[in-house]
C-alpha cells in the first residue's frame, strides 16, 4: 500500500487566495530506487523516468496545479549554484540554466529541486508576482535571494514591504559542517557573516578519557584539534531578505532539517549522495 503523499506548506503563504505553493517530501510516491514508495521528483540515473513523471503528476494534483484534468506547465532549471535568475513570460522551449525563477504569468508552476539546499519562495501579494530560488551556500554567498527581490522590483515594480517569503526544509546548522574557506567567503561578503556560524571542538575520546597524558606527553607541533564549523544557511537567507527590505514578520522558515529527517525528506549528505530530489514550487491561479 502506498504511503500518503505529504506536502508541506508555509503558514504565511497559505493565506494568499490566488497562490499555489508547496514543499514536497519523500512520502507517497512510486519510486523504488530510494527505499519504499518515494516521491522522487527529479530525473536521475537511479530512478525510472516514468516513475518521476507519475510522482510529479500526483504532486501537482495534490497542490492544485491543474486546470481540470490538465496539469499546469512545470518550469524547472538546470541548477548550477549560481545567482542566475530568469523572468518567465512564456514557457521555455528547452532547459534553462540558473537557480532562480520569477513570473507574473498565471497557470504556470515554477520549481527548484533540493536535497539539502534551501528552496526559497517570494510572493508579492500586491502585484501578484512570484519567485522561487535554489539557495545552497554558493548561491547564498552570491546573494541570490537578495538579487531575487531586486529582480522582482525591476520586472514587476515589487516593493519589499509587499513580499511574503518562505524558506523551505534544508540542511540546518545542527548538521551543515563546512570548511574554513566557506566561513571566510561569508565573512568577507557580509558584515554579519561571523554570526552565521557555530563552532565546536573536534571530539577526541582518548584525549577526553586520559587528559593527563596530553598535559606532559604532547609531541611538538601537536596543538589543539581543529574546530568543526557549522553554517546556518536558513539564517543567512533570512538575513539577506531582511537586508533587502522584507519584514522579519513576513518570513516563514521551516524547522525541518533534511539531514536529521531522512525518513521524511531527501538528504544528499545523510544518504551519501544517492538520494532523490524534492521540489519547492509556487504558481498563480488563473482565476
């Protein structure tokens, strides 16, 4: 028996009557490649194309992205961890490269694929304009959501105060271990960069159990163990939105960590690279 298809919704966006949106989970699909009946929504060599297409159709019907029996066009990207944002006025004829999509066109579902990176949705409630962005650390340090606000302003006349934002599930600070070079990139780009990281000392069970050994017998050059550095990617994107003029009270953020919850969500890290993809989606109802 197939599990129930579970879609997550942002509280602040659910109150917008003309909006369709959602963040998929791994529950309730027909893909067998990742254990159980998984709702994999990204085409990959491990999964069959027909299974992904069936999953996509079921997900789109579940969130209401259909006109009668006909599904809305689904616009996705070949994601490259960039700050490239496309304004969609017509359905693209082929694949487009980038990490952000914006539109005012009704009856179209904009989507980004994730499996640890953050899906971020922006909605202009006054001008009926929307955007969705794929925010891993590389796109975040390039300010993709801040630029997304700017692109909506440039294309649609969006005012920051009219934006409602939702940051979907992704890897959280509890699990997002990064290198010192990532910390340096953020600290060089953002005045608040150092506030986005949590540091913890590397655990050493022998050292903890026999501390006296290391007081007298430490070899020359053997200093303290390196620190582990954890990035708060959700907070990084929240701060960018606030910098761009979006009110803090208008930003919803999921508390779910993909790496902590591989039972519910796909996680590239937790599943060592062999995993499915979720979609963060947004669309405008035609009527």
